[in-house]
C-alpha cells in the first residue's frame, strides 16, 4: 500500500549523481537555493533537492534526516559522519551528513546558511502530504476512504477495458456487527473495525488496494481475475476465524467478488460483487461467493 508517512529515499530512485565532489567556485546564491527547495510539495523531492544543493558547494555525499515519523535519506551512507540537530515547528529535527573530507571554516559557514532554508519548504511538504492522506484515507483503519475508492475503481476498470490486465472487486462486511455495537458499545466496535482493517492490510498483496467505504463495509480492488479474488477471500475468512477477538465476540465476515469485463463499468462491477456478498449472507455467512458477472 502506498502513502506511508515514513519514507525512504535511495540514490538510484531520485537520480543521485554526485559521485565526486567538484567545488563550485560561484558564490552561494541563497535566492536560487530557496527557489529550488520550494519547487515541490513532495518531502522526498524537497530533501533530494537539498542534498543536491549541498553537493554543489560542500564535500557532502549523503545526508539523512529524522523528524517525528518522517525518515528521509539521500546519497551515500558512508564517509565522515556529522550529526546536527535543529528545531522545526517545536520539534527536534536530526540531520546526519556523510562527508568526503572535514568541512573548512568557510564551508561550515555555508552549511549554516543553507541549513535553515530547508526547514520551511520541508515542513510545508510534510503538512501537505499529511493533509492529502487525511483526504484519501479512513482515520480509524488507515485504509482508503470512499472518495479515494471511487477514483481508484474508475482507474482500475479503465485499465481493464484497455486490456492492461484483469481487475476484480471484493465487497466485504462484518457479520453480527450491529449486535456487537448494541451489546458492547461503539468503542468495542471501533476496535473490531480497526483489527479488521489490519487483517485486510496484512492479507492483500502490494498490488491490491483496500478501502473502508462506510460503517462495517469494506472493498478491495484486486489486480487479477476472479480466481485471484477467490484465493484472497479464502485467506481473509481464514484469518478472521483464527483471530481471538473475532471468535470471542462472535463476529465473522462475508464476502462477494466480481471480475471486470469490457462492458462492465465501475458501478456495475460493485453491484455484481455486492450481489455475491448477499448470496454469501444467505448461504449462512462467514463465507464468500463469486459472481458470474451477469446483472439480473
């Protein structure tokens, strides 16, 4: 799953180019540095830009940063280590530099001029990333929300129409969830929903996407055909039945799955999977059914 707050940046991913330090004879242009650092709202790109700027003026071949949940890395991981600590928005930020040679007094002065320029654009990018995640992800389970699901399903079915791979949809909900809430309260219900989200996240592949679209209703976009969706359904049912809390509270899961074809739009695919879900409910719950991809 994408959009983790803790990110790792490696040289080959972000075009790391500084193999050898070549001193820049031009004077330090702080205005140009500021413009470069404010050019992106992706924290990794901002940090990569910071590393490249440093490499133009200083014998720095790598830099790592730790700030709350964020961990960023650029360049090589060996050399002379220098660790510095800054305060950003009331929190301590730690930067570790990997140097080819010790800094001269003038180079140390340049670093002290460049370093504070990183804070504001990096903080802006981190805040933008977090707001984007809040707009796309469910706060309780950490899975995608309804809006993100609608966009993702439309994109997935469009790819299937272009013959760029099979796409299936699984619709899931919890059996006896209302009774759980009525008997044990919403705090217990929220705990079960969060655990259910964790089970789904641990079960799906990296290519699949999971969403909570309301209450105890979840969906999974499967990059694969109906058989791949069936195998995933089996794993989820098995994981639920082996989970202590679910067996303790008498909660299980029913699932329905359908595969996208050329003539099936996103909304129709959901209807097919939802119909299969109700067939699973009618069959006694705690099971899954696969659609034949035909609307009645």
